């Protein structure tokens, strides 16, 4: 359990130590000392190696600034949709599926998650690996755990999981690059999700979400399945309001369904091919490029929000998945998959 971090501690002592910012040495702060104690006593991590990591972590004020103004809180659907819904991204998603068709087929059989949804998540997160982030994961998690009070407990726990993960998967703790929030690999798993849901898809004894397509594809499918994905079920349906009299009284959903379908039906919400009366659903409202859009979110839509809590994100994944499916169909007919 301690081999990788012991080697890292030795390496860190052989180069000049970079001081942390004015916030101070994280290993010497009370929260840091408590974290080190947990890593040693609960997680079995070498204490000297863990301390060397905290001493090496650097405060990044730009990360805190970004966390306080994420795109999901400042953009409308009209702004957000074009960021992720482009013909090129759909075409690359279709090509990614074709390149790894056997893996996608296997994941769909095992977990019940369609290939186009798995590919859409990877496409939205990192554009199939074209951009996995620019921040050192160690710096991101330490900055947010120690200097972002709004969610300090969460990010301290993620930092703990990251250090343990580095040992379990033999990762380079001081070099891994990810998002400003500490998410990693092509599917951008947080450390706790990596430890809990990543899958060794190629049975080589290691879960690698950067370089191994089998691990990447199976891990996304496993995550969604573990969070309640329903096989062969729909995700969302365009909706309209047949009777606007009750519109203001209808609760809008974001992360979970608020109604049974028969209740929303009585309140005047309409869809083509409605779900069963007892289906748990939610009314979604987005400000799109051509005005207000209403959608009926079904179970699988809200499963996607467990990956990222924003309904904008879930809708982007769903619609990109639809575009990827269309691109694959078009390519199979000999057409241009980008159109």
C-alpha cells in the first residue's frame, strides 16, 4: 500500500520544494494534520509520503474563482447548447464508437447503457480526450479542500481519496492533470467515483481512465448503471403546455423527478407517446435560442444529473447522444456522418 508514495517522497526530497501560497503549508494546517492522521491510521498510507504531497501542493486562486462562477450557473440553454452540440463533436463520437465497437457493444450488454450515451458523456467531458484539463489534480483538490470553505469537507474527502487512489492504481500523485475541480481522465471521474465505479475493462489488473478505452467505456457505463439507469428506457421527451392555467404552480425539476406522469398530465403538460401513469418524471424548463423550451425528464435523465448536477449538462449529454446516433446511422447509409 505504501510503495508508490514512498518512492514519491524520496523523489520530492531530491528537488527544491516549491512553497505554497500565502495560505501556508497545507501539511501544517489543522485540517492538513487531521487529513494526514486519517491517511495513516484509516487508509494505511505512509505518513511521510503523504506529508510530502501536502507540502508540495500549491494554492491556485484561479480555481476558487472558477468554482464560484461555473458555466452552469451563468449560461442559459441558448448559450450552453452550442458549446457541446456541434456536428464535429457528434461525428467524433460516432467515430469513437466505431473504433471501439466491440467494447461499446459489450458495455451495453452488461450494463444496459446505450453506446451513444456513453460516448456523449466522454464527448461532453473531454471531447474524447482532446482536453482533459490543465490543472494538477493535487493542487486543485488541496486548494478547494483547504481554501474553498463553501465545500471544504467534500474536497478534503476527495483529496484523501486521491492519495489513496494513487497508491491503489500506482498513479503519479504529483503529476496527474485534470479539471479545476480535480476530475480525472477522459470521463472526468472525481477520486471517490474513480475508486467506487471505475472498472478494469480489459482485465489487466489496473483501472486506467486516461489510456485504456476498455476501462473508460466500461467505467462510464458502470457508473450510470449503479446510479439507476434503466435498460431500454427513454431519457427525455419534448413537452408543451396544453393548458397554461396551472403552469406557475408546477414545480420545475433539476436533479430529481417531482411528479408521477398522471399528475403532470392533469396539470396540462403534454407529450407525444407519454410514459406510464406511474412513471416518476419532472418538468424541465430551458431558455433556448428560439424561446422557452419544456421537456419531460424521465428516470434516465435524472441518472445523468448524478454525473453532473446541472440539468443543462444532462440535456447536453442527451442531445449530443441523439446527434451521435444520427451520425452513425447516416454513416451506415453512406452519407456524411457530420451532417
